[in-house]
C-alpha cells in the first residue's frame, strides 16, 4: 500500500474543534466504525462526537493512535504505555475519559479507566468515597445501621 | 462538580465489578444508588445460617435479604459451630424452602448448604424452582433418599456429606421396595461425591440405577455403597465413569475395585487412599491399566513391584503417577516405567527414593516428558540424588520438595541452572537446610514463577520486592 494516501476522517468535538485523524485510528471506536460503515462515504467525512469536549477527545485520540498500531508493539510494552497513560490523567479527566469511552464504545479504554477508578476506591471508607466523588449521603442513620448489619455477612 | 452524576449506571457498575469483596461494605454505604448497583452486580453470595425467629426490629429477614439480590447465581449458607447451641436450632428445611421461594432461585446455578442441621427429602422434593441449578452441595439428608433429584432437572454435580455418627442408625427405608416395576429415567448427574455412606443406607439403589450419565464418582469415608453389603445396583453407575476416587473406604475398597475392573470400561483416572488388597489391585490394574491416564495411590499397604510391572506391561498411557507412602515398591518396579509418557510423577514419603542411589537420576533421564515432580517428605534424601535428577529434567515447571530435611542450597542452585527460567511452581517448605539467600536467588531468576511455598521468615526484603513486582503467590501456612 506504499504511496496510497491514508484515509482520513474529521471528528468534531462538542465544543466545535475539528480533529483530522487516520481512519484506522478513529475506528478504534466502535461508534465511529459503525457510523462510517453506515454512511458508506470514504472521504471528507465529518463525524460529530456529542458530549465529548476537545480536551477529552484529544486524550482519547492519543489512546486510539497507540492502540491502532498495537500490533507493532510487544504486549507488555502496550501494557506499560496504558499504565503511564492512565496514571497521568487527573481525576476530572479520568471521569471524562470514562464517559467518552462509553459513548464512543472504546472497550479497552473503558476497562482501563474503570480499573483505575476502582483502584482509587479500594481501601477507602464510605465517607472518603463520597468525598472523592462529591456524593451526598442519602441514608438515614437507621438505614445505615441496617445495611451495616446486612454487610457483616460475608461476601464471597 | 458532582462527579457521581457523570457516570451512568453502566459505568459505575463496571467500576464496582472491579473491586475486591473487601470493598463491598464501604461501597454499600456510599449512597442509595451505589447500594442498588452493588446488589445488582452481586452474583455470588455467602451468608451465615439465618436466625430462625429474628426480632423484627433488629435485623432484616433472610427472605428480604435474598430479595435484594435478583442476579445471584451462586449462594452459600455458611454454617458456624455455634449453630448447634441455637435455641431453637436452625431448620435446614425452612432455609431451603425460603431460598426456593425467592426470586433468585430460577437463576441459581450453584447452591451450597453445608448445614449442621439435617435436611429432609420432602423439602428437597418441593424445591422445584431450581430449574437451572447445576451444582448442589448438601450435608446430612435424613432419611437418606435421592428421589427428590427428579425436581432438579439441570443438576450435573451433587455432593452429599452424611455425618459419620448418624444418630438415626436404623432409619426406615423411604423407598418403596417395588421399584423394579418403575420406569428408570437416567438423571443428568455427571459428578457425584458421597461421604459417610453405609451399607445399610437403602436409598442408594434408586440412585445407582439412574446414574448412567455419571463421569466422576468420589466416595469418602464410606463403609458401604448402600443397598446391603453386596450392593447389587452399584455397578449401574460404573460404565460411563472416567474418574473414580476412593478415600478412606477400607471396608469397600476391594469390592469396588473388583467391580470397577469389570465395569469401568471408560476409566482414565483412579485415586485410592487406603485399603484394597494385593489381589484386587492386581485384577484392577490388569483389566483397566491400559486405559488409565492418571493413577494416584496413597498408602495401599499391599502395593508392590508386581503392580507397577503390570502397569508397565499394559501398553500404558499413564501421564500422571502419584505414589504416597508405598513402602513395598522398589527401584525394579519404577525402572519398568522407563520411556513412559509420564508428565507428573510423585514419590511422596516412599522409602525407595532414599534406599536406592541412582534411581532418581535414572527416572529423570528416562522420563523426558516430566513437567511436575513431587518428592516431598523423603526426609533422608540427599542433595546428590535430587541434583542428579534435576539436571536431566529440562521440561520441569513444577517441583515439590516439602519436608526434604537434608536438602541444602545446592539443590536450589541446580534447579535454577537446569530449568530456572521455566519454573512456575515450587514447594520448599520445611526444608531447614535451604537458606533465605537461596530463596532470594530463586525468586529473582525464575522469571515465570507463579507460586512458591516457603516459610515467611525465609522471604527477604529483596525477595519480597520481586514477589510484588511479578505478582508471585507466596503460601506460608502449611496444614498437613
């Protein structure tokens, strides 16, 4: 395929920023892949990505770029890369990435993000988790007591 | 910014599913939304025996707790030794019926009720909502009867543990004697594990006649196979068996072995712990030896070289041979297995290992397929013997040397040199001659190591960091 021009697509973030990327990179997202298949149009496609801002989208595309060429890397190399990638995302970006991975159907990114958030929750008290997620406690003390009793029972 | 609202239920579910069970209690108390998602993602639950008459204010009832978990597929009711002293004692029947009536019953695939209280066949018969249950674990059915199995159309695996000190010594037969006229519809059961069965248990005949689909049978601490001392229906379950296990069943070992020799035409795996005389063993091996892939024998006092020679002579397909405390077997017997395709060899506490210099080396050289070797509890075996074997076993991935008290670091170094990069499992517990430094070199160089059994005080700080890095499992509590 040397000399053949790479097929490009244009993605538009929710705040109107355009990203021109290779088709094979964009197709890491099943949502985009399906959209391209349905459209049948190969060139100069504009695909709006609702609910995903330009900051988030550029980070998502960084992930897609790496994974589109994943076959060129050793398995542990891509694992190492994933680890660093998700490590450098701050809490806000992490949520936005999760949300984007869900709406754009990027399974690998969703798993990566979910694992990271789970690791933040692990070992924390209910109050610490609420603070981390900015959640309001909507239990009455009586309800809390009841749940506590139920949870004394072992989970496997 | 309320981050919680950014995550839809599906995403929150993905996150909660990735948490260890220890986080469940924290997650449950975060908010109503988190609690309901936690309950929805729970598929496996382990609960204590519920209080028969809970005071309404203090704790939620058993049935209301079950109703919170509509997607359960596996449920265990954990018994507790204190349950015996409860007043009134817990009723296994009412627990079973409560589960049967709960919304999760049709979805359950695994149910374990290792209860102290006994369960009645009629309660089981009425539990007809377990339509997808594939595995059931019960203790103490009184009176012992299996006709209720017709209410469990998907059951593939059944385990029943009868108490050895059964107070109802002469329980009446719940089976009508005229069962010959009854149509025999085979049960879907493929795996059956029975503990504590006696010759006088009469409900077994009905079961054996319907076990034509059985692939795996385990009998433990059984004095009989029910149905009277001669147990005429028992052989009905044998033709399809691929795996037969007899543990501590001395009184029936000979009879079962002879029946198995005649009827178990599909058998590939046989385990015998204790019991069986020379003749029965010999008859069994000559009839079934050729089909066996796995043979595991512990303390059959009469096992000698002739039996091993019979295996070698039977065009054997053995890939696993495990001998424990077989004191009559000598090098002559074991040498006859040379060239065999054995992948797993255990000679645990076998005098021959210490008595015959050069034997281990011979076995190592003549069994090129060996992947797993267990020489545990040969407390007098010397480095020289073990090293001579290890240097020729280049395919080894698993090695167990527990309780080989005379071994020193030299054996560990030979292991590293010969197959260190392939090693996945190693047991060096109770080897006082092996030092903390040798363990350190082992874990640092064995890059595929998954699991090591060794005392905690032999794991240095440097070893610990390798163990963390590579996710190696360390087992430091030894029960036996």
